[in-house]
């Protein structure tokens, strides 16, 4: 049985809706763990309020935040998946159906950067990244909407044969510039190497990695630990209230490239919007985060 347009349309809308209403379990666990180690009483109360907000949104089936962002999807197609669908058209239709039917309604966040006109639709919306995986017979879709608070402070710089110390210094500079304006505690994704466009994609994909999942590369794992400690030592704290918890994690990946080395940094706010589904040819949809 092939994967059809109807399956993709259904998954597209449901993923977006789920990502707006439920904070992933790994993010909630990280917030709860931070409450136990946080030395600032104000920061502990802020973390408590964030967890309570997540609980209330889930119980009331409402949005955690009114900034529902713009639609961003990642699609991985298995080499053995049988397809009878037009991905691009179906994802667009799924998003259009969501806009027409979701309750509460979305705000008009999709903005034309030339005219500043705002609406629900626009050029290249939804934003979709495609990838392929050998040997599997399913399609995996992830929705991670990007809102203003965290999206505004992403950054990318190009270096020539940088040292690891220079790279880490730049990442810290980005964190200092962002301060607490990205709604911390955040998850930070970092991409190193490749080309300008590929590096930015690496950083974004690292924000899809569950918090607490150890990097299999020991050099990158040590780098993540150093950066997490250093950024939390800046003292911005949850929502800028001060304290020890500015990041819940720093996730790093790299690609080989040339002598020029791009370094990209992006953020997910404390809500860490992420919803995932695997679609099988027999019609099954396995939902996760």
C-alpha cells in the first residue's frame, strides 16, 4: 500500500497543531531537572511557571504561546517507501487546511519581507527540507515552527581555518548578544563547516535532537559540555530573571568543507516546539516528539 496525498495532508496539519500545544517530554524533564540545581529562587519560580504553563496548555488543549511561528517541516523519505503522493502540494494543502480549521485560530505571522504584509501564506511557505534514508520503508516528518523570539537571534559567521577556541568564543559571543531575548532557557543548535547553506541546516537539525541525548563524537560531546557550562555561567537565567539556567543544552554537529569554515548558531525557546510522525505504507502513523 503506497503512502498517499491524504496521509501527508493529515500529518502536516496534525504535526503543527501538536507542536503548538505540547512541550516535548525531554524539554519538560530538563526544566524540572534545572529546578533542582538552580540557585536563584526567582529563577526556580520562573521554571515552575514554565512547567505549569506547559501543563495547563496540555490539559486545556490550547497553545503554549500565542506566537505560533511560521511552518517549518523536515521530511525524510525511506528508499523502500512506496509513494503515491506529491509532497510539496500535499504539505501546502495540509497547512492550508490547518489554517482554516484550527481552534484557536493562528495569528498572521507569515510576513513578506519586501512589503511587510502579514498573513497565513506566502512565497516558499511552508518551509520544507527533504532528506533520504536508505533501507527503510516509511516517511518521517518533523514539524518545528519558528517564532520571532528565538528566530531573531540566530547567527552565522565565516572563518578561515579557525581553532576550536575561536569557534567556541564566537558561539559565546552569539549567546551574549542574544541575552535573554530568545525566551530562555533555550536549546542551542550549532553547525560547523560545510558551506554557508549546509551549515545553517546542520544547526537547525541539532535543535531537533532530544535534550539529554549524548553526542556520539567525544570531541563534540566535550565541546557541548563546556559551552553549556559557560553560557549558563553568564547569569541571564530563565526569561532573563537571573540564575544558572540560560540553556538546557548545546547541540553541535559538523561537516567537512574547505578552508573557509562557516559556524551557525540557532535557538529553540524553552517550549522547544517539535512534533514527529512516521508514516507507513499500511496507513499507520506513529506519533512522537
